[in-house]
C-alpha cells in the first residue's frame, strides 16, 4: 500500500489510507468519446480498485474528497416531467427499535444530475463493501452523502467525518404537482448513526437543521467517543439583545474573562425549544447547544443510572448559540472546547472544577503547533492518539 496511483485523484499511503478525489479533470475524466464530469472519472477509479483485491485488503482508512461536477451541468433545468428519470428507490421509514427503520420501495423522478449522484454513490458503496477492515471513514466531497451508504459501512468504525451539506439549486421546480426527489438530508437519514457503538471521534459538517437528538444518542452509546465536531451550514440569527444584556459573537476578540459578557447565573433560563436542538423563536433562529436534547438522548440510549458522564474529551462547535446549562452536569471528562465560525455567547460558563481543567479555544487562537484560525488545517494536532490532517482527507491513527 506504499505506492501512489494517480497522484491527483487517487492516493494510498503507508498507513493504509485510501483517498479518492472526485474532482473532475479532463485528463482523467475524459475517455475521448465525449464523456465528461465526475461520474466517468469515479467509475474509472472504482473499477481499477476492484480489480486489485490484494491492494484493497490493506486499506484501513477511506476518504472521499473533492468537488463533484455533473456531466449534465450545461443542460437547462425543466419542469417537464418527460425530461426527468423515473427511478425505483428503496428508502426507510421512521426508525424502529433497531434504529434502521422499515424498508419501503417507491418510484420517484430524478433529474439527470440526481441520477448521477445516485450512480456515483452506488460505485462508492460497492467499494466500501470490499473494505472489511475499515476503521476511519471521511466524506467531504460535494457529491451528496446518501443514507443508502449506511448498510455498507462496517459497524466497527472508529472515526467518522461526514459532510451532509447539499447543493443549492436556484432553478428548482416551483410547480406543486411535480413529484420530485428533493435533495434534502432528512432526520431519518442520520438515524442509522445510532447503531454504531465503537466510534472514537465523530464529525458532522454542513447541517441545515438540528440533528442533536440523533447525535447525542450516538455519543451516549459510544463510551469511547472522545472527540465531537459539529458544524452548522448557517449561522444563528438572534435578537440584538436580551433582557439581561447583549449576547456576544465568539470571535478572536472574545474571551471567557472579558468584561460585559452575559452571565449564566444572571440568565437562568432555558433558551431552547423543548429539546429540539434549536433556539426558541422568542430569541431568534438557529442551533442551540441543548441540555434537554442531551438528557432526552440519554434516555433514548437506555443509559444506566451509574453512567452519568458523557465520554467527550474535546467538543468543537460551529454555528451554535451556547450558554452554561449543558455543562452543569455530564461533561466531567471534557478537557477542550473549541468555538469555530458563527458561535454566539448567550451566557457560556463552565462550573467550578471544570473551568480550571478545560481549554477554551476561539477563532484566530494559535497554539504551539502554529495553528491559526480555528477550523483550518490542524496539522500535527494529536488528540487521544489520533492525528488530524483534514487537508489530506484521512485521520492518521497514532496508536
């Protein structure tokens, strides 16, 4: 596994990490007969890999990265159903006791672009099924992640990075009588995450709505999950002030000790929406680090009374409104919290005993490894034996 195949689009390294870049390049993706876009490029890569069974046997880590270019990008969007593709798909209903739900078969209409998404995901699914020893899995390509990949992923995964953001289509159909498979990542699409019980780190990026019920249930179920990284696609929209003082944007000028900060002891009010993970509409709109969501998830995970503390050592947030309520109980193992882009201080406070042990990082805060803005490449950062270099697409296990 020490060789390198196509240095720009397909990389393997000595640690068993396979990185596939879906970015279209005419040199790689054009086979001379007019084919273009990421799909034929991905097909070529997957077919080559499947022919080399010995090489796949040594793959321990898989990263799918890069930009996705549709072959039909220059085809005008039309609301005429005749121009769409009728496709039979299998989806799952609301989850039942096993967390997977009941499989339902239905017919939907897909645009050419969506059909390419589906085909691309199927190629990757075929590859994943051949990787029996997979431990870390990264999906940061702009090819939309599909819930159909869950059954292919091994339940023994240790590290999972998912970008579930979806492309915005400004010319999407407006006619209400068109049955269309809208590109939307629904709550039920993330529910299979709760079936994984050996995770050590979890990163979910590009969330358009709250998935805290599923995420916190997953955290409770994974007793070795030391790192949680949650990034919203949009920043919260909040009222300019609150009755006890201004809420503050957490940026390079913010600090826990700065004067004028809203104090948790002064607010003493739950700001959420009955555990939904969102800010109550009286205070604005956006994601809220929700103590009720955490408590409800503990019950859903059937956690025994003797287990009171979350396993988290590091928590990273982007696009969250944060107060002190969640940290009063359950975060005793926490040692680092990092606020990224778009976080808002609504009374953030750590309780006595925890405040002395937790390092609080903010955007623009450097460290001894020369890291600049929080959330940029964290080369040489090591947390509980896991080295992270997002620019290379893989988590490198140091254990």
